[in-house]
DNA sequence: ACTATATATTCTTATATAGGAATATATAAG
DNA sequence: CTTATATATTCCTATATAAGAATATATAGT
């Protein structure tokens, strides 16, 4: 972002739609750069550059095998985003399970007035 | 982003750290622009512009009262992000509740081999 | 009507960065 | 050693956009 020190963090890395597409591909199985190029019909440098950004924030890792580099997602690195979103879920009833919400409230001691 | 049609979507809107800070503020209570300016010590135009972006993607709404504009978060608009993240949680054991995961698997019929 | 206040917008500028073309690097194959 | 293949990097350019300054707009108060 202009006039901001702003290098990449996980949030801005997935702010770019194409990088989300790469993550969606790589969650299925590890893939080489050219496999991604073939699958997505983007230029090879474009794919490599997006992968480089994802690597910078550890959202993907690389396994080298001869000339090939297999990329895979490191899904755990998405956790900060999940946690950031999670703090707002209670404001929209967005927890994916009602019981889960109930247990969270128990943990937080927010449930004392309910039997 | 350069050379991309890319106007704002919810993902890129929260890719900007300052906009996440605004959302964190406004989730507590609705606030006017100047209240945010006072709280965050940013310039007024900076706050207004970030609010404008958040409004474009409906992450905040505005209530006018005289000269004031009260902004509040529309947390439900974060749901696409939650859902996008959610599809990856199973790859890191990231569901916030084990029981929740269990129930999800039941729903998905992925649990037939367990008692 | 005039002034003050709250906020948005416009204009400008600096910078980040996505994408393409060309090139570099690394490794494999012959 | 030469060539082919896989990938990264460099160089360039167009564009998006964050931030500041100045200004516009809207409303309230006098």
C-alpha cells in the first residue's frame, strides 16, 4: 500500500484473489509451479511471484525434487485470520455450531445467569 | 492492485491493517468519525476514507444524526471470510471445538467408519 | 445571515505492486 | 559439454491506493 511500510502479512497476502485461488489448489495436493500454470492458465512468472509472496508469509512451503519444486499449503498459518474473525462471530450468530458457542461462553464465564 | 480490475472486496478491505483496527473499534459500539479520530489519533480524512472503503463492501453502515454520522460494523459481512477459512480448518485441526468438528463430519457423512 | 462543527471529497504525491518480457539459474538428459 | 526443462528473478510499466493538504458540504447554533 502506498505510503505505508506495509510489507506482506497473512491478511494482505490473501487479500489478493489469485493467491486465494492458489491456496485452494494447493490444499488438495502439493503441486509444481508448472502444474499450477497448466491448471490455472496464468503465466509462469505470475504463478512464481504469487508463490513467492505466499512463501514470505509461510502460507506455502516448498519441497525441491530435481528441477521441480513442489508447493503445499501450510494451513496453520491461516489461524490468525480464523482467530481474528472468530472474535466477531458472536455478533452475527456466526459460530458454525450453536453448541460450540455455548461451550465458548461457558469457558469465558459468560453464562453464569443461565441455569 | 496494479493492472488488476481489483476494486475492493471484503478480503482486500480487511487486508489493510488500519481497517481491521477500525472494525475492532466499531464492534464494541457505534462511533462517530471524530470519536474514531480521537481514539486512534489518525487524521480525519484518513479515517473517513477507510470508512468509505468499509462502507463500499458493507462492512460498516452509517446512521446519520444531525452533523454526526455514527458508524457500526455489519459483522455478518465477515461471513465469506469465515467460510473461506473454514474449508481449511480441517487441515490443521483448527476447528475451535472438537465436538464441533465431529458434528461437521457427521453432517458430511464422513464418519461412517467410526462407531 | 453568520459562524462553528462534523464529515466527505478533491487534488496531489509517493509508493506498492501485479503483470509481461526477457533473462538468469539450476538441474536433468543426451 | 550441450541442450532442454523447470523455475526464479530482473527490468519495466501501468495502475491502485494510502496519506496529506486544502476544500467542499451539510447541519447546528447564534
